[in-house]
C-alpha cells in the first residue's frame, strides 16, 4: 500500500475518503440560478450532519438593495424567502410575507409541552424576529409596525423645512378677528351671477386681503440672497397655497396673484388644490413663490406656528372660522371668529412691520370695505 493511501481517513458523510492534510478546493464560480430553481437552491451546501464544512458556495439571492435592507430590518434571512419576482427576484412583498408568516407562527410558550420533531437537516432554519421588532398584530388586524419608504416628495419637503427652520430666525404673531361681515359678503357673492359657477371659500377672501396688504408692507415679500449679500425686493406676488396631498405637503404658487380679481383668485385656488390632490402639480408651479398661506382651518384647527417656505419672508396661517361669543357694539353676541398667525423671517421683517401687515389683513377681514379704500 502506498504511503498516501495509508494517510487516508474514512468519513461519516460524503462519498469518498479524504486525506488528513486535505487542502481547500478552489471556489467554483457562483452560477445565477434559473427562475424556477432559486427557491430550491437557497440552503447552504456542504453543511450536512457531521461534515462541519462551510466552504461550499451559497446560491446567489436576486434582490435589490432596498429589499435586502427591508429583510435585515425585519429580521428575515433573505436566503429563506421564496421569490415571486421576474427571473426569481425576491420582492418587498415576498419579504413582508415571510415576516408575517414568522410573526403568526406559534411561539415557544404557546407550544409548551408539545413534542416537536427535530428540524430536517437540509431545510432552512426559520427566520427569527429580533427582540426590538414588536410581534403580534395591531389595530384592525394589521402588523404592529410597518416600514414605509421615504419617497422623494416627503424627503424634499423634510429637507426644505429643516433648512428653513435652522436658517431663517422665525417669529410668529397672532390676532383673533371677528369676520362676520366677511362671511356675509361671501354669502352674497355666491348668489351673484359672477360667482354662480365659482366655488368661493373664505380662503379666497383671505388671499385677496393678503395681496392688497403686501404693497403697504413690502418687507414681507422680500428674499434674502446670502451669496450676493443682498435683499431682493419683489414687487409682485406669487402666492403659495400649502396643500396636503397623499404624497406629502406641497406648496404650489399662483403667479402674479396681485393682479387677479377675487373671482380669478378663487378659480386659481380651486384649480391649484385639485391639481395638487391628483399629484399632477407641475414643477414650475413650485418655483419662485414669494409669500404663502396655509389653511389649517379646514382641519378644525384654530391656529398654528407655520414654518416659512424656503426663500420666502412670511407665511400666514388661516385658522378655522367658528361661532363664538364676542363683544359687538357693547353686547356679547355669537359672531364668526377666526385666528390668524403670521410667521416671518426676522432678518427681513422687523416686529413693527410684521405687526402692521397682520393688522392690515385683520382689518380687511373685519370690515371688507377697507379693501376698497386700499386697493
């Protein structure tokens, strides 16, 4: 017998002897599995009982980086997920289905006292849920937690708001106004021929009052140009209207709103809101705004402290209009009352200027006749 044959040792698993001084075999190139074979080739080769070798290559899992990250966050071993995507690709739904199945599986406590068979040696082990991921179900039978990708609109909005909040020194002032006369005016206008086919809302009247008040306090319509070291005075109003959409908050603006009549302004606001809700706002409508309004009143909110739209000097929050006890002509009567809040960039607008601008808008809403004297 040759010496090299004497050095050979028997093995428990496999199909041939190996030498005591066995060398690692060179790795074979990993072949991309076919669509129908991906699920079957996901177990690690060469890990049979008693072998102890982990040198055999693993089958490649086809999945995009976001899907791999989702699997990692949910504590799912992506090699155990059965793919349903094109060419055997693991999708987000595949990962979430595996995570849900793991969550719904009986826990050790619920199966205490029941005999369980040892797992099959060649079968993949069930993924375990990390301790920091809540298990079970939340309301309406939904998973207790869900991860939603941050989409471009939400990401851009967040970045813009952070930039605005930490760049412009915000100051917010408030005023509560009796707008009963404005509400009566809106009712009369809705009955007129000119507004018969136009949805006239209190927001349109507030927008018209703002456009009239801007020339009296032009500082609220300026822009800080840090690169040029200049303050840009804008003698036009591109009026931004904050709109909540399924994709996030957007602030499209109405170009040259200061030149519009109340009817044209009302139509533009309605069209802008409808387009934003449908997710069809063109990029051009998001650019070159000069001042904005956010209508928090539609949610039943009295007021707020709005954050400036980046590049603008002021934003007006319009709260809900509700019947409240109010002293009118020396007597307490139920009146239509709202609260306005103005946030402004204190680099551009002094307290006196911001207060005057807010008082002008309040005066026109309290007595719409003032708008005729100023326009």
